[in-house]
C-alpha cells in the first residue's frame, strides 16, 4: 500500500496543466538554453534531412544515422516500445516478489519522501527497498503525471528507474525534486529527429529515451558533449566513447572514459588518431604499443615523450 499526500506551496487550482506551460528543470552543466518547441524540420521527410543533392557525398554522421535508427525509424520506435513494455513487465514481477519477501521476512525500513516540483510538495510513504520506478508509479497514481514524463533528482543527481532508494542519504526522510518532461520529448520519432537537428535536444528527452543507445548515438555524432545528457548506464558504453574520441580524443580520455576504457586499444586508438595528445591520458599499458605510438608520432614527434622506456630503447 502506498500513501501519497500533496500540499500546495501556493494557491493554485490548475493542477498538472501548469507543467504544460513550464520547461523541465535545467539538469545540465551547459548554460545554453535548451531547445524549445518542435524543431523546424521535424515534419520533413527523413530522406530529405541531409540536404544532399545528386552526386554529393553525404556527411559521415548522416550515413551513420541511415545505417542506424533512421534506416527504419518507425521500426526503431516500435522496438523501443517493445523494450519498454518488457521492462515494465519485469518491474511488476520484481515488485510482486519484493512484496512476498516482505510478508515473510518483515518490511524494509520506512522512508518518507518529500517530492517538490515548482509549485506543489508531495509526500510519499515508501521504504528503503523501493525502486525509483515505484516512486514514479505512486506519483502517477496520485497526481496523474505519467511516469515517462517524470524526472526525479536527489540534489544535482538524476535518479534512474532501476535504482533502489537505498542510494539516498541515511535517515527517515529524503527530499527529491520532480521535473515534468514535455509530452513530445517522450515520443521516440520526435526526439530522434530533434537530436539529429540539435544535439542539445537530448537534455529535454525523457529518462527512457536518454537511455536509448540509438537516440544517444545520433546526438553524440553531432557533438561528443551530448554524453553528459545520456543516462548513466550508457556513459561507459564503448561504442559511444569511440564516437566521442573521433571528435575530441584528449577530452574523451580525460573527461569521459573510465579507467578500464583508457586501456582499451580501440578507444585509445580512435582518440590518438584524432589528436596525438590523447596519449597523455592513455593507460600506461598502451604506451608500449608501437603501432599506436607510430600513429601519434606521425602527427608530432613530441608524442614520443609518452612512449614507455622499453619502446624508446628499441
């Protein structure tokens, strides 16, 4: 059983319709205003979006898009919907199993959530073994905002549906912030076209769409900085890091790649191919790779300063 109470912070009779007139909370570090409204070319035919005339070679990112989700955008959207339906089924099964376990072994520690949006404060009676998706379900049942339109933050960090509330600070009360996603930014085809036009549109997308590899790949081919708006579970994806490395090798290894992928030959190779100074951030284990050092030294002989002692002796 869930308990969800709402307390208005200021007089209002409009309810959730007020969210339709407001932008989602700014959760990114980029100071540029997010894209607003429907992109101007969202309704154009997909094949015309690249703008290439006969005999003109397409941009590599456009070619990659057409080999990816834009090769069959409707089919990509349908597969996304099926994945979401399967995820919801798994959530329901996990919730039922947790309820049965609680009946046998006792309930987890209670936790009162104070959830605040721009206008209203809600109180949700939960427990530490709840998942974030359970909180969203409770809020949807009470206030009518569909869970796919909800983004929940604990401080500056966005919570993902699969996380347990055990990640929240210790105590009997936790405070969360709620942001409402604009309806069109929950639509797969709309968001795909939007990020193809402007990678910053990814920051406005729903949590589920920012966890979609195809959508994020399209955005990152426009700018490696789109990585900052991808869902946390994608931020260690090898393929996405290679896309980033091909644009800014040093920044990718310095800012994005976890230690394990700084030792990945393909990721580091793409970074060094783009800029030899990426060697500065590569794992020491790769500094004995003669072919990698050769690629770097052909750009600038100063790259040899990063070569291992054994390789310099050779």
